[in-house]
């Protein structure tokens, strides 16, 4: 079994995307996000709480559709 850290995975993914010529702007990434039409109520509540916590901490919330 081979251990892979999150940082290594991200680096490998970014390298692979660059090799394939995939350039993704934040706007393009946002267009690919799940719009939440079939999202479960529990997930909607989780996303709402995350947005509230980010606001309380003075951080911008993660873009989410809930």
C-alpha cells in the first residue's frame, strides 16, 4: 500500500492538469459546482453553518449553493 499525502495529491493533480492544458479560472470552477437542486436537507444545514462560521471569523464563505 502506498501512502499519499493531500499535498502530494494536489501537486500531482495540478501537474497533470498543466500537462493536459487545463487552465481553470475561479469563474470556470464556480460554473462546475453542484447547484444543489437535489441536495439533502442535512447538507444544506451543514453549508449554512459553514457560511455562518466563516462570517463570524471574518473570512469569506466558500461558494456554495444551498
